[in-house]
């Protein structure tokens, strides 16, 4: 039993190390020696658990997809307007991409490896969750009449993953002292994106109540007071209602331009 537990710890350490290396270097440049050194195990121990780099990549992708799927399914079960659920999913994903090398590696590997297995394609799983959220609009009518819901879901995913590209692209401060690229926390920018987008895609009946900053308090680190029971066992955030945008009532005066 102790041997089995030790083997499981070694395997988990290898998957975490692989995620860090894939996140930094990508699939092609990553090598097993670096991964084993990062995990603090021998090459022999690595070979015992994973015969090839491809097997490690699949393990990382499976873990990344599982973490996202668990969080998004929980969000889709809440009794909130469809558009608010979509907003909350994008904020939850943004926080995962910010704080989890595993999720970042899963996204990068999905693009670099071109895996045809949909169960390993993080982007497809994320888009499916966003589309599922908007399917509930048939009941709550929080989306503007005539809005292209597949396009709204795709745009939400593009905003979220695009922020990751912009954040990765921020380099050191140039000699002039002016930093190029996007500055500030990714979720702050995502909130600004939703503030611009919501008057175009949300119904006027719901617009005043929607929170572009999300209706969940998302934290990166463990919270001693956080709930430890399902559906968030060991997860990276604890949902708590917050007033994300105190100025939201100004939306009551918004009128949508006729097409």
C-alpha cells in the first residue's frame, strides 16, 4: 500500500513538472531530462510511469481539461442568468490561466500537438461550456433578441484566451521606460471587455443586473475558510457573491442602436 502511494506521488510530481516545462518551453522544446530534474526524480522513475513524452503531454492535457470541466459544470448548475454564467465562466477560466501552469500547458499543448481527440482539446471543452451556458437563455431571455449566440460564445472564448497571449507577450520595460502591450491584471481587462460588449449582446431587461466583473469572488491561493466539500474539492477558488461593479446601475439608461 505504501509503495502504491509513493508511486502515485511520483506520477503526480512528474505531471506537475511536465506542465511547468510544457508551459515554458512548448511541446517540441521540452525534454524528458528537464522534466525529471524539475520533478526531482530519476529518468528511470520517469520511464516507469511514462514511456514517451507524448504520454506525459496527454496526462497534462487530461488534467487541465478535467479541472476546467469540473469548475464550469458547477457554474452551469447555478441559478443565474445565462449571460452572467457566461461572464463568470470567462473570469474563472482567466484565473485558471493566470494561476495554473497545468491549464496554461493544456491550452498550449492543444494548439501545438493538434490532437484530434476532443477529450484533450481544452479550447473545445471551454467553448462547449460557454455554449451550454447560453443555451439556458431560452428560459431567462438574458441575451438580446436576434443575437448570434454561437458567435457570442466564440467571442467570449477569444477574449479569454486572447488575454493570455497578450499577457505572455509583455516583455521587459524598453529603454524609453514605456512598456508596450497590455498592462494590469487580466481579469481587470476582461471586465473592461465585458463592459463594452454587454450593451450589444444582453437584453435590456437584464442589462442593469449583470456584473461584467463576475458574480464570484475568485482567489488564487488556498483560503482557510473556504468550503472543502463538492463541487469544489481542492479547487483554486471559492465562490462568494460580491458587488463587482458598483457603477452597474448606469446601464439602466443604455439604449441599443437599431440595426
